[in-house]
């Protein structure tokens, strides 16, 4: 009975420590900024340029 109690207490401590580490990692992380307006190539401008090139080459 004493061995089981020690094992359960150790498992509880390990789980709490793991939860604290994961929670602190999630709270400290900062997301990377997204620069949508400063993008040099967008999907719409690329498609429009490709269509214009195809029309110019075909005609």
C-alpha cells in the first residue's frame, strides 16, 4: 500500500510539472507577424499577369 501511494504521488507530481511546462510555453510564445499588405506577389496579381502574358503571346 505504501509503494502504491508513493507511485501515485510521483505520477501526480510529474503530471503537474508537465502541465506547468506546457502552459508556460504556450503563454510565453509570441506569434509571428503576418504582412499581407507588404507582400510583393499576390495570387490575384500573379494570375492577372499570367493571363495578360498568355493573351499577348497568343495574339
